[in-house]
């Protein structure tokens, strides 16, 4: 009986996907749901060809570019170490064409700034040495030979296209700012393309804008100070396509749960 | 390439999900008096805490709680909710070898959420004030912002006392979203930032003397 209970418990754990590898545990998805695949945090930045920081306004036709450094890989890329001292995982989003910004009253006394971009593409690189600017070393723009170049060197491990990308910056009724972005993506190429395939899922996160009076300050709550030329600091992630199988495990891992 | 000194600095990043608890009015998202909670994983640490954390050996999780809806504006598309203060945020470290992996489950609160996200060592915690959540149902996205004031945890001592007041920002993605488990409301991706050091102004004795002339 005891053994039957053990087997049943084991099968139950398997069925519910609880057996994440330890390497993937920091991003364990809920059982039966696709999870975070790639995360970026401190070192991601956006700029565009015609953006007015004082009004959070992107002109129609302005071209948006986002560059960044990956901070976490989850399944199916748990074998990649974003902190590898010899390899830097960077990304570039480009070809994002603005449809212009709309500003409308929000809440009791706030304003919402919404911008949609079409035509987006992304590429993720594994490059050596680590040479892309971080938040601590970000230069003012333009920075020829540095931005976007140092985010686009090395082997392209993944590429893809985006649906409409929408950014929303809201000056709330309390005077602080909230911000977000969202788009769907699917992969089209790269040396690791076969791990993910072509199914669609989300890229989503925060879109912390530079303050209206950047870079002089002061800085309202929810805005991010950046050097001249930059427009926002995104923080977000790619979710794994739904077709990517659940996080795998091994019998050794399963046994460890009962030791 | 000149280095850029930011006024505020990245403390940590996170992903997770949010939900209502208590939720006495299920048909009315974040009705007056309802509670807002979020939990998930820390995805990276900034320079202040990175030397004292080990994501290979440990799992890092967070919980945001004790936020009660104080005011609410909704025009059919745009939602703005302000919360009574203070809420609270806590970050935990749990050994991968002997700890319990964080598991969201469904319909929180449940047997694993929050419990598997609030076990282990409390490394950092604080109260959260001026918390505001906005959401746009025409684009199914929104975000929150709040002041965080850290006052507890094993790593608190590594944050200089004058830099323990920060803020937390999270981007929200609601349905359609095949990553959000049943019973949770939004997927969250965000970060906590804290003010950078205020540089002292370098002066000369000559300049000081000039003040008294």
C-alpha cells in the first residue's frame, strides 16, 4: 500500500509538473502553463528617432529601438548562464515604427500616454567579451560603435518578429507614474530556434520613462533617469511558447524529493 | 565611454502573479475594501545585494501584501486604484537543496501559495506606501507603483540607512494570457529601485572663505 501511495504521489508530481530542475526553479512555471523564458532587468534601454521626453510623445513614423542584456534564462535555455564572465547575452529590438502617441485624461486628474509600434523584430546574441553598456556605464546618444553595436555582436541565438507593441505611461491622480508595454512575438531563426519553434506568446513588462525634465531632475516617482538621448528603461520577459514542453526532470531529481 | 551615474539604482527584479485577497466582490475587480497581493520570484539582484546572494544555491521569492483598496476610478476601460498604507513587501531566500520550491498552484490562496513563497530566510522587507495600480482593458496591460521603505531582513545591513527608501514598479499583463494560472489576475514583471547616493559637492577653502566675505 505504501508503495502504491508512493507511486501515485510520484505520478501526481510528474503530472503536475512540480519536478523542475534546480537550475530552472527560479522561474518554475505553474503546472500546465508556459512560463517565463528569458528575463531582462536592470540593463535594458529604449530610444527612438523622434521622441519628446517632456511630453512622453513619440511622433508618427518615429523608429523605436530597444537594447538590453539578459538577466535570467529559464526553460528551454537553462543551460545558458547570463552571468557567464566570458559570454554576454544581449538583445536588440528594432524596426518598430510609431503610430504616434495619444494623451488622454486618466482617473480623476491624471493623464495616460499610449503609443503603438508596428513592424518589430528582435534578435538575441551570445557574444564575447562582455562589452555592452550597463545601467552604470550607459553613454549619452548618439554613441557610434557602441549603441546598438555592442548589443548586436556575437552569435545570433534567437530572432523573431513582434505584433503591435503598445507602451502605456500613466501619470496617476497622485502624481506618480506607472508604465507598461506588451506585445506578442514568435521566433523565426537563430542557432537555438529549434528549442522554441514558431508558436506565439508574450513579451511584457514595465516601461519606465525618463522624467519630463530629464536629465536635470527632479524625478517623479515611477520615472527613470537616463542619459540624454534615451527614452525609457524597460524591464520584462519573453514567455515560452505554449508548445514548448513542460520543464523536464530526471529520476535522480525525483528521488531527491524523498531523501 | 563616459560612465553614467544614475540618481536611482536597481535593487532587484522580479516576475510573478497577482490576485485579490480578500475578494468579497468577485465580479468587481479591486472593489473598495478588497485586498491586493502578489508573489513570485526574484530574477536578479543589483550591485548592492548581488555579492551576498547566490541564485545557484538558493531560490529567491517575494510577497507583496496588506494592500487594501482605498479609492477606485473606472470609466469602463481605464482603472485606477489607490491603496491604504502601509502594505508590505518581503523577499526570502530558500535553499534549493533543502527548501521548498515556490509553486503557484491555482485559485490562491492555496496550499502552496503563498506558503512556498514565504518560507526560508527573510532577507529583506519593508512597508509600501502610496501604492497605485492602473490598468487599461483596451490593451490588457497596466502597472503599479509604490514607495518601499525597507526595515527588516538579513541583508538590510548591506543597504546604507540613507538608501532604504525606494520604490517598486511592476508591469501587469492580464488575459488573454496563457501564462496566468486559474485564479490569478495578472502576470507581473518589474523591479525595485532605490535612490542613489547624493554626491557631496567638492569645494575649495577659497570658495568657503568667499562665503564669509
